C-alpha cells in the first residue's frame, strides 16, 4: 500500500486536527451505541426492540435529512458542526445520568434515541460537508475515504471497550465516557485555521434546492446506480447492531461477544476504507466488487460454526462494507458541483442511515421469528441480486455511450 498516497490529505493541518478529534469522539460514539444495544437486549431479550431503538435513532435522518443538507449548504458548516456536536455531548451525559439513577426503561431509551437521531440528522451533512473544505479539490475523494476510515477504525476500539465495561462497571459509564469524548472533536473544530480552509461555494438563496439535488442524481446514470444501491443494500445489510447481540447469544452462547464481533469487523472496515482512500479516482467497478465481497462474507458469518470462524468472516465482511460506503462517498463528491455537496451527502445519509427505520425492525423480526442466522443471510441474497441488476444497468449504459461516441467520431 502506498502510504503517501493513502494519507495524502493529512498533509493539511486542518485535516490532521479534525481527523484526530473525530477518531477520539467516535470511539465514544461506538462505545455508546454498543452499550445501548446491549442495554435494550438485556431489558427485553428481543432483537426487535433493539431494531426499534436503532430505527428511532435513524428515523429523523429519513424525515429531516434532505432539509438538513439544504441548511448545511447555506450555512457555515464549521459553526453548525460545533453546535450539533455539543448537543450530542449533552444527550450522552443525560443518558448516563439517567442510567446511574436507575430510571432506564424502554420509553426513556426510545425517547433519548429519538433526540439523538434529530441532532444527528443535522450533524451529518454539516460535519461531512466540512471535510471537503479542509483539503484542496483534488484530495476530496481521499479525504472522504479517510473520514470513513476514521469512523470505522474507531469501531475497532469502541465496541470491544464496551464489551469489557458493560460486563464490569455497567452501561452508565459508557454513556458518560462518550459524552466526555465529544470535547475532542469540539476542540478540533474550534481550533481549525480558517485561513487555511478551502471553502465551498454557498448555495444561493431561493430556488428549489432539494429538487435540484434529486434532479442531479436522477439525471446521471452513475449517481442513480449509487443511490439505488445505497437504499436497497443499506436497508438490509447494515443492521449488525440489531442482529449481532442475538446471533452471538443463540449461536455462540455469549451476548457480550457482540462488541468483539463489531471490533473485529472494524479491522476489515478500516482496511476497506484505506484501500479506497489510496485511489486517486474511485471507479464503479470498485463499488460493485465491494458489495459482492460483503454479501459473500455475510453467508459465511451467518452460519459460522464457532466464534473464531465468525471472527474470520467478520474481516472480509468489514472490508466490503466500508469500501462500499467509502466508494459511494468518494464518487459522489468527485463528481458533484461544490455548492451541492452537503445536499448530496444528506441524500446519501437519507439513503444509508434513513433506511434503518425499515431494515432494523425487519431484521429484528426475522431474528426473533425465523432465525438469527437468516436475519443476517437474507441481506446477502438481496444484495447480490441488487448489485447484479445495478451492474448490468451500468454496463449497458456504458456500452451505449461508447457506441454513440464511436458513431459521432465517424
């Protein structure tokens, strides 16, 4: 791996500062997410309630995400990110205090999950859009891939740490520690050197901003393929927080290994993100291949006969999953107009995160009523069918464009 190529965005001071704060903060984020899933599973013993909790965290993105992107395109993204990250810190500290007081029950967890989702709906386009202002235009695909690498790499430590802390000192400390880690990214956002930023064009006032973004996606074959894949694959294949606690419990006999499964998967995720980051131009074939790898590994993971075999399948599963998300971000950002970046990132978040309110409960119901194994494996079947159709559609268009170009030249 060419290290200088893979990490080329880090030659910029602001990028180094931001990604350092993000790495610390996201360890805490995964610490809380893992602890919350374990808390809900212990309260009910059902994967369905875990899926509902995650659905409530993502539902605001589905409902508000597109408008949040419009706001981020018309505002100072750094200032907006400082506000949203501060609000996320408060939510984590409140959840920890309530847990310490012994007041945690399903309605309380559901309510605070919804609050978390509302703040995240606005944070996502602002924070991810800010990444594109920390580096020159030529390095934007690399920066977006490194952003995914940091997000997934932190999952190596957060879930494993949660598995240890939940078993020893309880879930409340996990929530408190998450609240504290937000100060790392808030500091990095405040300390950014504004004179070294590469600010994007602001969205002009008026017009129909959401319709403009949707028209851009629908009007380009590559964007249409990417967003269609995001919607379908994300709905079925990114519900590990729903299915892993029950799969670990019923197949390998210990719900607490859920965090370690996520941690091992994140080793693969970090690899997939970095492999994408080293490419100067990310291609559609890379996107398709990542989905195929994730789907095939999903079959192996679903019926792994023991925990060590499961850990082995977690690595390629993570590689494919992270490469898919990194490639989606990179291709979109390298092709879209500068004043539309937050809107398209928000639409991606709607497609990716906003699909969880549908996919999470469905996955939970399959786990509770059919089997935990099929709750994971069904996503592999649908993903393979989807990527086959998407690849055929993309290649048919590419051949048509090539024939048209040949005809024009003649």
